[in-house]
C-alpha cells in the first residue's frame, strides 16, 4: 500500500460531535475530504445544514449530546442510514472560566456532563457496532489542560473533565482492543475557536498564549489534520490508548 493510501477513508462512516463550529466543523471537512461519509452532529441544526450543503459527503444530524436518548437516536440513525460506524470523534465541549472557589456546582456538573459523560455514552454506543464489524476508531478531543493545569486561566471543571477523558481513553482502549477498536485522544493547545476567540482577540490574552507556547502563537485548525487522519485511518493501526498533544510545545515546558 502506498503511504498516502494509508490515510484514505473511502467507504468509512464517521460521526463528529460539536460539528457546528470550530474544531468539529473543521474535522468533519477533513474526514470528508479523505473520502469518509461524515455525520455531523450538534445542537445548531442551521449550521449543520449549511455545512452539509457546502461539503459533499457530510450529513447533518441535530443532537444534544447531554440527552442520553438523543445520543442513542443519533447512533441508531447512523447505523440505519449507513449500515456501520467506523470513526467517532467526541468533540462537543464547553468551558467554565471562573475561579473554583466561586463556581456553582451546577456549572461544574454541566461541564462534566458534556465534556466527559457524553463522551463515555457515545463511545459505548458506537463500540457495540464496531465490535460486531471487528474494527473502529474512537477519538476524544481532550486538551492540554487535561495534562497540565490551566490556572491562571481558571477552569477547574474543564481541566477535570479533560483529564478524565485522557484516562477514559486509556481504559476503553484496554477494554476494547480485543474487539479491534482503537481508542485515542488529541489534546489541542490554544486554537482559535468559539471557546478561545475572546481570549485570543484580547491583546493581553494573546500575549499570554504566545509567551507560554514555545512556538509563540496559537495553532491553526489545519495543524490538527495530521493527528486526526492518523488516528482515524489505517495509518494509525498500531496506535491505541494514546493522547497526542498538538500544542506548539505547551506541555513540553
């Protein structure tokens, strides 16, 4: 097989959550560009429909991933419409930028529910058809703040949820490896998305990111493409249980 063919996703079916903007929107485009049929899931149906109209191979599926029944309906629908699921990217998430001493428990719980609990449920739901077909790749979108703390950018629930996702990745990889299912994560550093646009637009915030990132700048979304295609495709067939930091050197400090 030619090296480029290792990254070919023709005939594969992928589900990407949080696909209405930012990293999720971009990853849906990348997977479709590699030949996959992509089911783009998020709450904002209008954005998904626009994405599907623009990118061949992308199909919109409105879904609130914090609703267990909606998650079940999403995966049941993918199987009914496309017959299989080969790749899941758990990307939907939120932040909680506030001091831990003042954070209401409802905010903490809501962040854990979206960033961690929904990832577990969706992983469980796709693991069953992946087991039956004997293959599959699950990719969690973690964060550098699942590896190191985020203060003075105060995000206790976000950091806890992403750290949980990193170790959930290891555990599911070990449990499901015998079924041919690979489970990995990507830990982005600071990229310009809806979660970070305010911070990056602020001069002091942008300087803080540049000062603390060895490459001295935020990442560009296309700089996630290599890790995404590696983990989604046969190019990563011997990689499981790993979290790949795409962070400009942030976690190497």
